[in-house]
C-alpha cells in the first residue's frame, strides 16, 4: 500500500492496523513468479515487452517482476515508472509526492506495455494510467498485472495477470509490500 | 430655551461643574449644578428654582425649557473649529453639499469650519465668495467660514485679489497645497500682513518637484512604491518659515507630518515668528507600515511617515508646538479608492471622526486636545464667535458635549456623509460627541443630527446613556 | 500554499521548496511526446494583463494549456478601462464569467494584492508582475534554474527517493543593475535568501533604495537579512561569486538622470570580457531577458559564456512554463472533498 493511499483513506491521518495476513513473503514471491511466467507465455516471449510500474505502490512490484523475467528468460525488459496524479479525475485528492516520479526512458510506439500495480480497486488509477500512456506514444497493447484484485470496480477494467483475488469490504485496506499482503483497516 | 445640565465645563486652565442655559443663540447663563433644572432622578422632590430664576432674570414671566440635554458624566467645551475641510459630498445634488457637510461637521463636534478654496473653479474672487456664502447660510448645523486662494486660479503664479477679499471678511488664504515659488510666498505674506490675514501653505516635496504616493523609507522600498522623503517636507517647511522670517507675515503650516517639521516650527516659535502649524488626526495614529498591504485608504496627503515621526507629532500637539488638529476632510466618490495604490487619490472623509480620534487618543491630554480642536484654531481663524470661544453669559452659544468614556464605531453608528473613504469604519473610537450646539441651536443630540425644520419633541428626553 | 501567490516572502522556505520540487515534475511533463496533462481540465485561468508583456503572458498561457485549463485573455488595450471603468469593476466582470484563477499584471505596485481582496473564495490570484514590487513566478523560475543547475546529477535509479534535496545553500549570488526599480530583483532576493543563498546587491546608490540596509533589515527575516550585502562596485565582489544575476537596464531610467551616462554604467557595472575572465570558471550568468548587448553584458562575452554553457538565459525561459504549471497546479489543482470512493 502506497503512502499516498494511506493518507487518503478515512479516517484521514490514521494508522493502518492489520487484521489478517493474506500472503507472506514466499506467497508474494510465488505469485509474482507465476505472473512473470504468464507474461512470457501470453506474449510468446519478451520481444517488444516493457514494464511500467505505477507510482507508488506498483513500482517495487514491477521491479521484482523485471528481475524475475530476467531470471526466467534472460531478457532485460525495459522498465519505467508512471505517476498518474495529474491524470486522475479526482485530482487534488492525491498529493503530488516528490519521490513519485514519472520516468519512461524509451519509446512506447508498437510496444506491449505491462502496467503493474499493487492493488486493483475501483479502476480509476488504471483509467488515468491508460490516458497518461497515450501521451507517451501508441503502444501495440497494454496489459495489466496486479498483486491483489479486491473488487468494487467502478469502471470496465479487468486485469490480465492477478496475484490473488481478495473479496473485501469498501472500508478495508489492503497493504502490499514484498514482505507480504496484509488486510486491515485505518484507525485513528 | 435650551438647557445643558449635569456636565463639566472644561476651558483653558479651569474646570467647573455647571448647567448652561441658552436663549436666542447666546449663552443666557452658567449656573450652579442643579439650580437650573431638576433633571436628576436621584432627587425626586427638589425645589424647582429654575422657574423662579428664569422668571427673575427675564422679568416678564417664566421661560420654558423646551430642550434639555442631560450631560451627566460628559465634558462640555466650546464648539470645535476645523481649519482645513473640503466642502464636498460625493453623489449629492449640488444644493445639498453644504448641508451634508455642515451636518457631518456638527456630528464631529464642529461649530465652525474653514472651507478650503480648492474647489472647481477655485475660490479666488469676490463673485464666488458671495455665492458660497449664500449657500453656506442655508447650512445651519455648522458655521462655514470661507477661505480664499493665495494665487489666482491656484496657479501659483500671480496673487489673488487678497485685499478685496479681506475687505469682504476673508482672513485665511491658502492654495491648499505647496507654494513652489518662494518669492511669491514672500509677497503673499507681505501683502496679507496689513490685512491681518493668514497665509497657509502645506510644506510638501511637491514644492521641490517630488511627488510620490507615500513616505520614502524601508516600507516604500519593500513595496516598490516611489516615496517622498521626510527631508523634502522639512526643506519646504524651512523655506516657508524663512519667508515668514523675511517678511514678518503670519504663516500657517498646514498638515505637517515629519518630526523635522515639528522641530522647525518649535524653533520658529522660539524665535518669535508668527508661525502656526496643524496636523491631521490620522497622522497621530497611522504610520507608513499601515499602507504595506496596498490599502488605498492608507494613502494620505502628506503621506503617513515613521513611528518616530508620529511620536514627534503627538508630542508637538501636547506641548502646543502644533496649534491645531485639522480634519482635512476629503470625501471621495466610492470608486476612487478602488484604483491602483499609486493612482488612487489621497485623503479621507473625517469630519465625523476627527475629534473623536484626538479626544480618545491615549497619548494626548484632554486640554491639549481641546486646544488643538477648539481654542487655538478659533484664535488663528479669528472665529471665536463661531466656535472655541469662552463659555460665559452673553457669548454666542457654540458648544459641544463629549462623552470620553463612550466607545463606538462608524460602522455601527452610520455616517452622515455618503463617502466611504475612511480608515475608521470598523476602528473603535474612544470618545463620542454627544451633542453639538451651533449658534444656539441644537445641531446634534445623542450622536444623531437634529432636524431643525421638524419637531424637537423626540430630543427632549436628553441623552440616553 | 493557500489562496493566492502575491509575493514569495509569503511562501517561506517550505513553500518555495515545495514549488521547486513540483516544478521538477512539470519539467518532465514538458519533455513528453504530448506535453499535456488533464490536471486542470474544466478550470478556467484568466490572464489580466493591464500592462502588456508578451513573454510572461505566453508562459502563463502555455502553462495553463498544458494543464488542460481553459484560458481567458484580457488585456488593457482591448478593454473598457479606457472608458473609465474602475479596476474593481473590470476584475469583477471577469470574475463573474466563472474563473478559478487570475494572473494579474499591472504597472502599479500592489494591484494583485488589491484584487486578491476583491476575489471570491476559491478564486486564486497570481501576481504576474506588479510595478517595482514583485514578480514571484520570475523569482521562482530564476531560483529553479539555479537550484537545478547546482544540484548533483539526479539519481539514475528510478523510483529512488531523493533525500537531501540540494538547495542553493552557501552559494554567493550577485544581483547587478537597477535594483530599486526591479520587481525581479525583489522576488529573486526573497527566493534566493529563502533557499539559504548569500546575496550581494551591486548597483550605484541611485539605483538602490535610499536606505538599502534599512530596507533589507526591515523586510527580510533576520537570518536572511544578514546574508544580503550591498556593494557599489562589481569589481570588488567579482572573485568569489557563484552566480551573476544581471538585471535588464531600462534605457528610460538611464536617461532619467539616475546615472551619468551609459558608457559610465557599462564601465562600472557591465559584465565585460575582462570581468567575465575574472569570474570563477564554473560561475554562471542569469538574466531575465531580453538582454541589452553591450550594456549589461558585452556581446562577445555572451557568445563565450554560452559556448561554455554558463549562460542560463534560455533555460530560465524553458523552466518558466514548468514553474507556472507548478504554481497553477498548486493553487487550483486541489481542493476537492476527500472521499473513500476515490481510492484505487
């Protein structure tokens, strides 16, 4: 879970209190390894595949996937980061953070972009990311990889690669790090 | 008959508790407290000597007090005299300007004001004088004394017909601003001298070619606004004083604002020169830093200067180096202050607040305030019969009743003038003019103007505390 | 930062640093193939230029458009000001059209501050330059240019946190020229001192406020004021400068009797080839542009310094758009109510 989400979840300024461990670090590792294999399989190799991690929660996950892809396939996949805060329809809800940079140091035209995020929830971040990607070029295809799909979609967006489906209530909070996935809530 | 009871009369050097009776425009008598009327509710069954007393004096029967002002707890002083006010009123029909200005002046405790001649066209000849006096006669709430310009058309090049105007009763000549030509100022002072007239000039950097919207200093430098140095005003004041020294004429330095100017006036007086000086009430309060937010209400003429200058002005009023506090009343149309800081005209509508500012000023003594508002300006303008005179039987009845313990704001009370260019709208004022008597008639009672054409029944109850 | 941007002093060190970081993000946006984001979609930015300035107006207009805001242009020439409408009437008319921000430029100091008092809640006023008073976005643009120039090469690992944001701390910056009549100088002084730089103001006494020391001491916070020196000789201060900030000389002032003559000024305050030689080899030059060749700076010196990449004038212009994007984004890009439904 990104610091930004933590700040933007009611009650604002609260702390995350974990209730259940959904995945431990080996569980995360297995899920990401499986996703990496699926990416290679779906794209019949890694030619013209690039990975873009969404700021801030998706970046660490994406970096791990890039490493796994290299370990599995021997291919050094181009990697970029994307901050969608300036593309969101709920602009202003999310503070712009100095460390959350956008850096896509390669052409997107004709590439297959694997967007990586930690949690898929309403789908609004992904919609904003698709908009933002358009400003960088015209990818051949965009695929979406997420560690957790927690439901409650508000837009017709569906992930291509999923670590785990996790039914949640709206008030709950999902915390994803490379050490594990925790389910809990924000408390004052 | 008008009776003012229960107050304390303050005159130069002495105070007394007394009741005042006013008949036919004159002070009929000044009586022991309680002897005139039985106004005190604490004393339900007093003798009613006032009837016998009045009857005894009048000889032919009883006089009925038709108006009574209960001035308990208040100070009674001679009506104030303003040496510098502009008779103007935005949005008013021409015929009403005088009445509104006079009523506003009465609300501020003035029974007389010297109307500045910087009208359009300027008052520089006899014909206009007659017309203005005709209009002024219709404004009964305050005596309007007309000043005339020193130079024809205020152009600063050629003397106005000062002797002719003086024969018609004008004793105050001013171009309402600086006179750049030192030789001309000398001639004006020489010319005015045998006429017994005063020449007033405002020492200003403009006389040295410096025109700027504010004081030159650290504040103007930060704001990026051109400034007029205090030294420019001092140079102009020194030049004018030199002219008085050279000619022996009667010079008034209108609206000084710099500590150096106070010092120059002090030295001139010590040398025995016939020099007087005035300051506005606002300059006793505000400094240049008050304009730091580009508030156009803080644009004044001359500009507000530093804290040290302000302190020197206050000290000058207290030690009588500065003779008079003037309102410099300059009502402006509502939108004039909505201009950029450097384009907005300076000045404030101040007749209704000036005396309250001075009387409620924590650093100014009551006697110094009354000297500057009433007694001294009356002497300077030769207007003792219109205000600032002695409170004695047979004297013209120009009186003001002041409550020194009453705080108020203009926003709450409302103002007579429609002009909104006042820095005091929501500022708390620490003294209130409760009643003004001009030429024996009640112009203001209970802080509200009286309508002389109508009934005074509503006013009979006196001032509600 | 809340409400308006009238001077940089109001922002303080934190506010200025925040805007510089944000500017970084918009510099990146400007390098995208499509340098535009929808951040201010549906918002309207009015440019109220009572004094014409093509450069500043273009920078603000470009910034607003790159944020997808609608832009409403007002200029005094095409207005009813000439017909006696007051400043307030003009602003209130524009405001009534439904704007979220107004960039105000006026030849009189304080007009943006006055307009800010008349603005409805939720309408942000940005000072686009007022008289000799302030030009905060130019100050930010100059500060950003130097801040970016002096910071170490950015960490190439994406996503790495940038700790210890480098600032101008300890740098020595000269501001040379007509300081008393310069809004740019005033905003630069606020920006540079807030970022802990040292400043030396270099000008003949007639081009400085009458009591310059008192001006600085009354204006700036004490720790900032003591880092500002005043000198009447460029030669005296040349040796240990990191930056020479040249101000544009207005010819009208030159003939106003404030200096003896242009050659006399150039001889004492111009960045001549000899003076450029004496500068530290890594010292850089800024100028708000356009430069008067042969006055503020010698013509061949321009070429020499540009060849060594020490003349930052073009970068100042480039960053000008990003800085104004940051300002507009910060002022009107936020403020929507928070809600749980907007997560994810």
